[in-house]
C-alpha cells in the first residue's frame, strides 16, 4: 500500500493527465468546426458542411467528458489539499471564477449550435459557433493563470506572524510566467487538435485508398494546416517560456537543462553533442553570462533533475520533428502546385508521417506538464508552501486513487467508442462533373 502523500500526488497526476488530453481537443475542435462551416457557407461545398456537422458531434462528446474530468480535478483540490485551498484559495479564486463564466458561455452556445442545425438561419448558426470556440479557449487560459501563479506567486501580503493577510485578485495574471504559459497552452491545444484530426483522416486513407476523396482530403488538410502552422510558433513561444522560467524558477531551469553547477559560459547539450557557451548565449544573448546551476539550490529545495530533464528533452525533440514535418509539407504543397501534380495526400510517405504525427504533440504536452509540475517540486506554491504542508490529514487516500482510475478508465473507453461510431458514419461523395453540352464541345 502506498503512503497518503504519494497517493495524493499520483491521483493529481492521473487526473491532470486525463483531463488535459481531452480538454485540449475540446478547446481546439470548435475552431476547426467553425472554419469548416464558414468554408461551407462561403463556397457552397457540402463536404465542408458535412465536416462541420460531424465535428460538432465530437465537440459535444468532448465537452461532456472534459466537464466531468474537470469537475473531478476541481474537487480534488479541496479533498486532497485543503490547507492549500484554505490559505491561497482567494489568490487563485478569480481565475476559477472567470473560467466558470467562460464555461457557461461555451455550454449555452454549444447547445444552441447543436440544436440549431436546420432550425437557425445559416449565418446565425455560424455566429453561435464563435462563443463556443472563444469560450473554450478562454476557459483553458484562465485555469492556466492559476498554475502560473503557483509557479510564481505575486500579490501576497503576510502578517507579522507569517500568516497570509491579503492577496491581490489579479495576481494570477501578473505572475512572471503567466503570459508565456497562456500562449504556450493555447497553441498546444490547437496543435494537438489539428494533428489529431489530420491523423484520423490519414489513417483512413492508408487503410482504404477509396477514401482519398474530397471529403477526407478536406478533413486532412484542415487539421494539418492548423497543427503544422502552429508548430513553428510553438517553438518560438517555448523559447519565451524557457526564458521566463530561468528568471522566475532557476531550480526548475537547472533541472530542465541539466545544469549541475553554476558556470559562466554554460554549454548547450543537444543529445550527445555539446556546444560551448551556447546556453548562455541563447538565454542571455551573452556567451559568457552566468547560468545558475543546481549547486546553488539548497538540497531540500531541488526538484528531481533526471525526470525533468528527460521530459524537457522529449518535448524539444518532438517540437523539432514537427517543425521539420511542417517544412516538408509546405515544400510538397508548393512543389505539387507549381508542377500541377496530384495532391500530396496521394503520397503514402506523407500520409504515414501525418498518421505518426497525431499522437506526438500529446506526448509533448504531457512531457511539458511534467516539466511544469515536477520541476516546481517540492513546492505546491513556489517558495511559499511545500507539498506535504498542503496535504489533508485524512488517511486512506490510496482508495481515492483506485476509484478515480476506474472512473477515468470507464470514461476513456466510452469516449473512444462514441468517437469511433461518429467517425464511421456516411460521408458525402464528390460531385460528379457535368458533361459538356453540344455547344460547349470544341469543334
């Protein structure tokens, strides 16, 4: 039997990992749904409208699962970490309040959108999708500010005995890592969604060449453009986020980059290769700048370096590979368009690459959250409260862990089954070219 502290940590890890995978799909899918319906209205192409209708069903299912898993995650804060909530609930209260408003806006307009097919005017129905997409994204970003505050708390006023007297309501938005974390999370949701959707259509085309029709090509193209276009942006934002971490959380940065000792002119390690002075240059634009190492951190305050460093390397490797895939896809598109050749989706190698790219950003997403959460250890609120101090005094927490795992297993199986059923529905055929009339036939 595991101890209560380990059980509580593993339960939060399980809940966050489960929720975030489906939450990012729930955040990103409405944007694809909105785009597909807009293209259908603009061009009159029924295949785009059919995509929007099918994706709206997936959005409804993902919304329901995200709501359930998010509620469980919220309850765990109070059940497992009551001391943290009692002391700092007011500090992150605005983030969760705004998240609730965004959630309700999304829910209301999603209901109107789903009910409004063939009941609302086409343009009004399209407008209903905008609050769904904006509300979903806002909901995710508001919650992210709470995590950013835990990584860099600001706006705390302590009394003479060390107790918390007051908090600044806007503290989560003023945290040093808030801006980078919010943009990084938003792009991650779009990239994961786009590549997951593209992978679904790529796998369908690989299994059945007859499905390389206009409907499936449009689904693949929409997802691929969204996912691959955000990949280079994500690398740039990741650089911004890394600089913010280096300033606000030097212990986490030392673990990320495996900097064991403080050194001027720190080298950069890329796998087995070492580039002298490169880390100092990338971080401070000075090849001789000093980078704080783990030796400057008191031993009780050090995060587990191997886990954080390995997760950071996984995230960097996947990001680099996706940028390379984006460059290859752009080159293929321009080459085929210039030469007037068939669409690149007819290339088996490209389809295999897109199929493999589907799960890749989710692995990077989970690795990134391991860096964020494990890299903050042993603090639940950085340099203010340690994790054991926040733990509930209730015992037998392992039971909660096992029950939560069983609930998530049932949810995952049900979700996959429903999404597969949605994916296997009928699809519109490509329009048949109209034969030319006698007057249109050249002499």
